[in-house]
C-alpha cells in the first residue's frame, strides 16, 4: 500500500458528495484503495447532520438581572 490522492465519494441523504485530492492508501499490485482513517474522521465531522448547529446542552444561560420583563416594559413605556 502506498499513499495517494484520490477522489472520495459518499452519499449525504440523497446527494452524492465528492471530495477531490483526498488522502488514501492504494495497493500497487491489485489497486485496492483504502481511505486514510484520520481524513475520514475529519470529513465525517464536517458532514455530520448537526455540524454548524448550536448545541443546546453546551449553551450558557445568561444570568438574570433581577428585573422582570414587565418592569422593563413599564419603565420603557413611561419614558
């Protein structure tokens, strides 16, 4: 097996995704191809359904200022 750069193909829902110049290992005798595992892990993170979306579990809640919404509205309305 020798290192090479090939095109990676995968399906994301019903869309075919291709990634050119993807690191892989290719057998110089039989031509068998294996994608580089580190690169597969990285592309899997990018293509994950939750990628780029906020994780509600890890979001911080802003501390309360001690004023209720109604008191702020009343103060604003009076100005």
